[in-house]
C-alpha cells in the first residue's frame, strides 16, 4: 500500500497526522505520538487542513479505518 504520513507537532497534547493512501484514494486523520518514526513529513498544523482540502478537491475520501490495521 502506497501511503505517506504528514505529521504536525503540538506543544499542548498529542500531535496530529494525516495519512494518504494513493492506491485507494483515501486518507485518514488522527493523532500520533510526538516522537513517532511513522511520520514521513513534518508540517505546520495549519498545513494539514490545506492538504486535506486539496485531497478532497482531487477526489480522495476520508476513512475512519486506520491504514494497516484490520
């Protein structure tokens, strides 16, 4: 599965992630450990919303299922 994970660090709590699956044209949003090795690209928190809006305009759909988990 071709995925890329964007992460945004948060000083007051959990960091946020946006995982994009190019194969299924889906994405998921959630929280991630701040020192996670699963994040491919660290961005500003405001950039996560910008990326999400771009994905929606490109026809991606949001899923509640975490990628890689059954």
